C-alpha cells in the first residue's frame, strides 16, 4: 500500500538518524546498564536486610519489575512523538501534512517504530546481556502463556503511550509550548503508572486512584506478567483495550479540530 | 585606502567521518569510523579595503560560509595566513567581534518570545555600548530601516521580511566596522529586498562600513557592489569589478524563440537551452561566433515560430552558464 | 567582571519576561516539576513502609539525602540548564553565533537562559531541606549552617561540572541528547546512600564526583564529623569545575580547528 511504504520511509529515516551518531550508542548501553545496576543493588540491599516478602510480594519479583520498568523507558513512545506533532503545529507545517497521502498518526507511529527497533537492538539487548553477565539477576519461571500475554499487553501499552504522547503534542495549539504538560504527564506516569515501583506496594488509597487511571496500563500492567506480580484488576488487558479506544477516539477529534484551526490560522 | 582584510594562500580541509550505507557496514563503522577529507577552500588569496562593498558569490558548497567563519576567527585555516585589521582573527576573535557584525543564515540574534526592543537592549549590554550613544544610534538605524512599528512586537510574530530587517538592524547595533552578511536577501519579497539594499548602501556611504555579502541574487550584486569575488569548487575564479566581469565574460547573448510547436527547435550544438517557457524557449549563444543575422536566418528555417527577440546578458545568466560543463572553456581563457 | 554581572542581570530579566509568554504551560510545568520530585519522594516513602533502613541509613537520613541532592540539582537546573542545548546548537550551527560576540562563549551558553519551569522543584526541595535542617538541629547552629552553605555551593559546582563535561562531548560526538538523558537519570544513583553499592561503583561515584553532590556532605552534616572529608567535600566542586573547564577548552579547540 502506498501509505504504508511512505510510512516505511519515515521508519528508515528515524533508524538512520540514530545510526549516524555512533559513540552515542555505546554510551547509551553504558547508561542503561547503570540504570539497571542501581535497582539491582538497591533491591539486593533491601533483600539482604529484610524478610523476603514485602506486602506479600517477593523481593526478587520487585527487582525484576523495577529493572524492566527502567528498560521500558527506552522504547515506550514519549518525547519523540510529542515533539514530532507539536513542532508541526507550532511551525504551522501541519497543513502540509494534510496534503500528504499518509495519515499523520501513521507517520508518527512509524517514526516511533524506528526508535523501537533501534533501541531494542542497540540498547535493550546488549544491556540485558551485560546485566545478566555481570549481575546475578533473579530468574523467575515465566510460562509461555504469561510471556504471550506480556507481548500482547506490551503492544497495547505501547499504543496507549503513543496516543497519550500524541495528544500532548496536539495540546500545543492551546499552550503554545508543551514542555510543562509533558513534565506533568511524566510525573503522573511515575506516581500512577508505577514506573518507579510497583503499584501493588502503594497504600490502598493511592492504589485505588492508580487502578482507575490510564497510567497503570502503560507500565504496571505489562510488567506484572513477566515479574509474577499480581495485577489486582480483573481483565487488565480488557482495561488496556478500553483506554486505547478512548485515547484514539479523543485524538481523532482533537486532530480534526487542530487541523481546522491550523488551516484557518495559516502557516 | 587601508587594507582591512588580507587573505593569503588560505586553504581549509574538513575531516568528516563517513557514514556507511547498509546495515552491517553501519555497525562496522561504529567500531572504526572512516575519515574522509573534504577540501572547502584551496589556496585562496584576496584583499579588501576599508569601506568596500564586496559580493562573495559562488554555487552552494563552494566555500563561502567557510570563508566567513575563517575571517571571523570561528575556524582555524588548515594553511595560509589571514589578517583582519592587522590581526589574526583566530587569536583575537573576541576583540575583533566587538567591531564585526555577522549575519549567518538561520541563526538569529533575536529573542524569539520577546518584543524586538528587548533583543536590541540586550545587544547593548553584550557589546558594552554607552547608553546614550546606543539610544541615538539605534534610533537612527531603526528609522533608516523603517521598522519603528515592529519594536513592541514579539519576534515570533514578525513575518520573514520583517524579521530579516530587524535582524540586519541588530547586526549594526554595535556600530561595526566590518560586516559579513550571509544571504541577507534570501526569500525576501521585492519591496523588502529593495529596502534592505538601500539600507546597506546608505550605511556604507555614511560610515564607510566594510560590507562583505554572499548571495545567490545577482541583481543585488549589480545594485550594491562594485567588486565581486567568485568562488567555485573551493577555488577563487574571479576577483575584480562587476562591470569588468560582465564585459569580459559577457559576449553571450540570449535569444527567445516563441513557437506553437511542442518540439524544441533544432539549433547548432553551441546554442544552449537556458530556460523553457510555456510557449517558447530561451537559448544562449556566443556573439563572437554567430552574427545576429546568422541566428535569424537559422530561426527562419524553423517551423511554427511566432516571434523572436534578443536580450543582453546579465550577471546571473553569465554565472549560471559558467558553472555548466559545456562552458568550461570560458575559464581557460 | 562588572560587564558580565550586568549581562547576567539582563538575562534573568528577559527570562522572567518570556516566562509570562506561555503562562499556562509555565504553571502546569512548575506543578509537574513539583509532582515529579514528589513522585521520587513518594517512592522513598512507600519503600520505608516496608523496610527499616537502606544501606544503614534511616528514613529521615535518606530523606535528607534526597532533599539535599534535589536542591543542588534544582539550583543547577534553574540557572544553568541552557548548557543542555549545546548539542543542538553545535548540530544546527547556532553555536557559531556565540563565537561572533565579544564575550565568552561559555558564559553565554551557561547563562543565556534560565529555566523558570524548575522553580517548583527548587521550592519543593528547598522546603524539604529546610525541614531536614531543622530535624537534624543544623538550622540553629551557625557553624553547621555555614558548613551546609559551603557544601551546597560545592555540590552545585560538582553537578554543573559533570553536566558540562557531558555536554562538551558534543564537540566530538555531535549528539549528546541521549547521554544527557542518561546522566539525568543517573541522578537517581546518588539519591540512595552509596553504601548500598559495591566498592568499585563507590569509587567511580567519588571520582565522577557524584558522591560529593549528596552522600559525603549529608553524612558529614548528620554525624557532625570533623575529618579530612570536610575539606575534600568543600573543594571537590571547585576542582571538578576546573577540570570541566579544561575539557571545555579542548572541545572548543577541536570545534574551531575542524569545524562542524
């Protein structure tokens, strides 16, 4: 299909841009390994000096959870998508994108896919290998069902994060600048998404808010599948599907509004 | 007159890590990058006197921006010697910056979110100008350029033309002795362009400011500059007056043939098709080889021709054709 | 010197002026910054619901460490965040603009803009530090308070030095945005007592000198220790900054001899 092949060009472009800056790649792996190490040493220290269950959860499970949450940061859509769209709006080039045969969300998503592939190959895989080599990261038996569910759940969380970042980008129509909104979103993601520590450890009150927020669908839900942590919601994947649907529809309307405004205002 | 800029046998070579095509080569280059040398300037020499307005022209990538960076001390030449006001610009960069104005494409002196006046006031502090002189001088510049109305507007609200006018005024705020302008008229409409050119001419006449400008717009050159330096493929190709240049290389003539037919008229090989129109073609030929009457005779043999007209060459035409392979012989003369 | 002071005053004035251009985003951003600092604090709080101590440090000690490092970073972040844009400036060539002016390029880079968005973070961590100073009876002890100020100054310099070196890498490797992102994340490393790390990592943290941005000053303040470490902590920042200046100068030389 024409649209897809054009989208593929974006994908390749983002991949190539990343390849061009070489030393960076090595430093990124180093950085990722250090991020993993911090969590490893912290939780190892906690595990050595306390009983092995926190709130009924094994310390080893928590360690796996936090390690993977630090790695997910490298591939979950975020800043890239937000500035992709907000720059187009602020510079007024969004009306040009109207004329393109590719839907703007498709090109933004392809750009993210490029980053996903690149960061998986050059950051995730090497840093996971290095971490296993140098740190005795606990291995938890994960059966094939759980692994498949993780795959599905991650795909959904990836798309939700993409839709949310995209939406923040569109917000630039009103705010002129989306740095602040972006910061706000990141903070909510930390608190209610469980990107720092699993939501299961929270006091009940915060747990309740987290459960009903879309943020836990991004980090908490996929990570529970591979770290053997109970996901205390019934049908977590169904909840993810709902959030994805909600944000996609919201974006659909926002984008239509944004385009109309951009066309009226001119470039 | 005082020589203000002296460039002697200057060369500049960039060393660039080459990016590899293909996935695995790309990975390989992560480990061992290939370094490629790129010559930006090759043995270039010229001198510029105080108060001159010099056009520095050539195609993209010819080395124009590199020259400006060398003259302002941003870069160190690979070999050769440069002196500006008798000093090495690289060593005395900050001292020379005090009396130099530079306009570089896409790089703004102005604060995006704030009213224009704030940017100018900030420049006063950066260049450590006396407050009273600054107020008088900036008012003079603003009035000369005619941008009084823009002062209270945020820079991001200005149109491209307004921004360029504001930008050029900002260059002159510190009352520079030498000014380098990289493409000052690019993308401007005719009226704004005229205003900018008048402004530059005025300042040059009144204050003997030395102005060096690079441009693609050769009409600007004909209006503003007496002298031009032409550079192509890192080599200096011409240094002299604009009128001499036209005289020397100007024996080309343009002929415009209008026709009902869709086929390109068949003319001898040394007629070059320079432009195509909806209802005709423009060719260039060498006046020394063909008489006007010969040309008319040739055209008369063609079918469907509706009209023929002759035009004199201008600078852009000459240069455009010089950079063509088939006019290479012009350089050899 | 006076000229630079005047210039800095103007930079700050303009920064506050442009702050009001995007008022809405500024408000949300400040709140977001308070929230994200709060989120880190929150995760500590949760953690101490289940554990007694981390690396031999009690809850309030870890909170003090957290508050102190956040404060040092927030000060750096508010007043010198513009250095993070070096990479972009080198790539698109706007760094050249600094070089065409008669004042130090480094000065322009560091101070041209201040980041008012982080004022929320600054207030939050200042408040938390204040509480800790009170809690550890440092606040009313003149000598200890002075020591605290000295330490903080040194830590801010150390923070700036680390980030300056990382950003100066732009002169060699062009893009440092991702490295910056990582260094930013590495701040987490010193928010816990470095005693939880193995010896080799502790040594690296002393060398980098992240340990002087939190662990050493805070443990010296808590234990009211008078050892050689006090002097080391006081000079670590200035020394690190001098080293960073050397790296910067090398980078400038590289930039100017090879071009972008």
